[in-house]
């Protein structure tokens, strides 16, 4: 590799590779020892094109969700079937994986800044800032940054914009899909909220079964389908549509309502 080669955001790829290796080795036991990660759908990852892929997922912690996806995606590309055993799959990681995150979150300390170098597409949230509700216009420069990341590789987004379950999908995700026409791959995760603290850095509880299901790409008519229709497809695919509340027990619903009051970010 050319030691001076950079990605479209100006990040040195050799530095990025070593950061992924180091952070990957440090975090691997969180998903394969202290807690176990059950994976479904690694064959989907192997069949995807090298760029213009958008992963849409529910969200349970700030960083552990993304860490797990970096592990699963790279393990799958290295030929592993629904497994992240033998962390050497990170020796030659896929360097064009990005994730969309709030700019204020990625500037909050040294560790988030390191993660930002690994692959954050940092944007200004239009609905929340510094813990308060706001309403500001979307920056076109942020949309362009997401387009740049899609043109270069894979992008992970959490379209609810919060770790709180069953919150509505942000329509901005559907607008991005219509504009850039990516392959849209739904991902459903569970167990991370019980395993880690809100930031996904500190292990809160051990011996928790975490899960990640990678589903087949959504069938979307980019030109003719409405934003509302795309939003509903995403809600159903990542199992955050209101209809899923009907299959939960009253105890689970009460727990969700309790968490909704304290997990906004």
C-alpha cells in the first residue's frame, strides 16, 4: 500500500488500517468471550458490491453497535460463516466502511475523535443539539459527505437517530436513498443495550447473548416510490415499526417506555 494514500475525506489509509486493527483486537473479546454474538446473514455481506451500499440498523449504544458491524463485515468478507472467531480477519480490513454519526458526539473526547478517523461521516443533527430539541435546516454539505462515502464504499446509518427503541425513522434517510440509489441492507441488532453502557464502551453485564441479523437488500423503486413508503419499509425491516409493539409483553413495553424517558441523545 502507498503509505501516503488517502481516502476522499483526507484520512491516511495506513493509519486508518492500524487503528482498525488495534481497536478491533481490543474490542474482539466483548463480542466473542465476555459476551457472545450470534450472527445471521453473513452470506449477504459476501454478495454486496464494493461501494454504494447503505446499511440501515436499529441503534442500542453509541459505539458498540458500530464496532460489532466492523467485526462482522470483515469476518464475512474473509470467508467466515456467521462467525467472528480468529480475529486475524482484521489484518487486511475493508478500509472503505463508514458510519454516520452526530458531529457533537464524535468531538466529545479523544476516543470519539479516534473513531471519527476510523470512518465517521460526522453530520449536524437537525432535531437535537446538546441534549435539547431543536429544528434546523439540513446542511447540503452533510448530504454531499454521505454521497461521497457511498461513492467510495459502504455506509452504516441508524435512521432513528437515537438509541431509544421504536422512535420514528428520520425522513432524511429516505431522501438520501432516493438521491444516491444505494443497495439498502437492513440490520437488526439486540442485546447490546443489556451488555454495555449507553456509550457502548463499558461492559455493564457479562454472559449476554447479543445478536445481529443481516437481511437481504430492500426492493426499492428509487424513482417512483414515495419517501413515506421507503420509511415504512425501513421501519419494518429493522423491526422498529409500531406493529412490532403488539408482539411484546406488557413488561417489555413498560421497560421500553421507561428507557424512552432517559436514553435520548
